[in-house]
C-alpha cells in the first residue's frame, strides 16, 4: 500500500497508518540498528574513532546507534502524522532551498509537535556532491537532550518502492538476490540525518568536500520533480525541509485538515499501539480580491509582474523574531499588462579590455596584458577609413618616401617602444586614439597606433591627392561641358 494510488483524505490516512505500522515493526528489530550502523560508518564513526581510544570508540558508536535508534522508533510510534499534499510539495521545496538558518535561535515551540512524521506522497529529491540522487519520502523529528543542550534529531527516509528514484532502483536490485533481508526491511530506508539546536545559534553547514572525477556517479532525476542540491542549498537539506514545513503549515497559505480514518485502520493502529491521528496539509484557497484599507494607497502599479518566493522576517508581540514564507505570486492590478521576460544564459569566455579592468595605469606601467585581437583592429581601421592590418605577416615592398617627421608623441599614456619608433604628428595620434575610445570605449593599444599610422603613411605616399569615395552603384556626378562626350 503506497500513496501513489490514493487521492482522497481517507486514502491518505489509511495509507499513513499502514506505513507507520510497518516502520514501527521495522525499527524495533535488530536489522534497523545494523542498517543505521552501516549508514554512519562513512562519516560519523571515523570521527568518533579519532576522538576516543579503540575500546572507548566502540562503546561511543554503540551508544550513538542506540540513541538514534530509540529516537527514530519513538517518532514512528508516538509521533503525530502529517501528509503533505502534492500541490504543497513544490512550495515547501522552494522555501527549503531559499532558507538560511545560520545564526538563528529556534525556540522549543518552532515545531508543530514534540515528535512527528511527515509523509511526502510526491518525494523531494536530494542530490549529493557525488552526483547521486535520493528521494525524500518521509521526514521524522524527535526532541533529544545532550550535555551541550537540547536539539531536534531530524531524519530523512527514502521510499524503497519509488519507481522514479534511481537510488531505490539500485537497492531493489541488490535486495532481489536476498529475499530474507528484503522481507525484514521497512517501506522506508534511512537516507540522511541532521539536527537543529534549541535556544542555541544554528551552525553554518560545512563546505562540501571536493570530489574527484573517479568518485562522480551522476544520476538523472525524473521530469517534473523538485531537486535540491547540496551546492545550492544554504542550510542542510534535511533540516531545511523540516523547518520550512514547520513554518508553512502554520501560515494562512496552508490548511491542515484532519483526515477521517475507517474502522479497520483504527483497529490496526490500536493493535500496533501507534498514534493514528493524521492531518493532511493542503494549499488553502484564498480570495482573489483583498479588502482595501481606508487610507489612500502610497503608490499604484500600472503593470503586473511576478514576485519570486522568499522568506520574510517578522517580530511578534514578545519581541521574538520569526519567519514566514511568501509564496511566488503575480503583483499588480487586475487587467494590467503582464511583464514577463525570458532569462537567457550566455556561456562565453569574453576577453575584457585592459582599460576596463585595470584602468589606464596598466598602459602607463607598461603592462603586458593582451589588447584587442587582429580582427578588432581591422574593423577599427575600416571605421577610420584606413587600410586594415594584413591578416598575414608580409614584408612591405613600398617604403614611405615622404620626409621623416619629428617626434611628436604628446600623450604620456603611450610609451610603447613600437610607437616611439614611428614618430607621427600629435594630430594623427590624437585622432586615432579618440576614434578608438569613441568606438570601443577603452584606451587603444600602442601597437595598433603604430600599425594604423604606418598604414596611413603608406596610403598617403601611394596617392597624395585621394579622390572622395563614392558608394558602389551610384553614378558619377562630375559635371562635363555641354556638347562633350563623357566616355571620350
């Protein structure tokens, strides 16, 4: 029995009792503790072995596994049951991804109850830094005590029979070779766990460790499902989902409706001694038109636009800060034009101009930062009406025949050796530099000034009296004496 075939409140309640009963039976056995010990072997157990002696480390691991096992067992047996409607899954997932709990002080009444179970008929998928994906189909929380203070132990559970979860598909293939182990497991398997302190600042999540290419195992996710990655989340994924649900279920945006339970399901829950009260958290139907205040509005919108979902901080009457989630909505008067633009991502590796990134001092200090490419210099030469720089390095056969001019470089920013070798008048240098700044918005490189000046000298020597340019296809408008033939 799963949530995939249920669409009514009674069906959700019946399925929740069935799954809680099976998970209560699973967490009581020794298989759950062995699975928990294997899950902690990769990250928690090595840290404990570094802090304690070998014998003390073994005792510490056993105590930790026993404490977590008792806490999860209490959540499945005595915790209140919540079922998140599929329409609310995307809202909770978006709020969890945008949530940043670093430094916040959470009070004991932040959770809707001391211990609880949240079922997600439409799972939220969690992508780890290694690329693997695990579906989160249930979340449990239990208050615990430690020498450092009180905290909530939050666990994420992955549905074993999820047809869209790639991680669950691998587990099912492994369990197919061991039918005995498969029969002793519950419908959910522990995927991740974390904690949230009570009345203490929430610590920042640790930075993800670098992953080499050999450890990457990228798995695809089903279409239309919400995926939260460790690299984009601002808090730990499991804790963020739990806290986002705690806050949203208490807001007017949601309604927690008690689900009716049939007689057979109530008897089964009584025999298993589990709490069978189930509430289905659904999206509340809000009124499209709100009552306006008596005062005059401070501003009026003439268009409509989309507001992204975000968290808003408020302060209650006792001076305590709390958060509310503002869901994505369209703001503006009815009937106004809707502003909607498409986001375009350009994947490129542009080469910025040195003058824009380092300023003009880069040219004064003789920086070796590369300037514009050859194609950009040719385009600039065409705009100036000069001969563009040749595409290949060839030897010039026509040397300038005019008299060599006296050095007249007056711009202190141009101190390159290539410019001082060609002494051009200040008027030509200023015109070239000013045109470059106007067209490209930055300082021209010194080598371009040298090439452009040489091109102008060569053209002037070849044609001392150039004719004005005539666009192609336009007839010659030169006046001829009456009675003469222009072709002659």
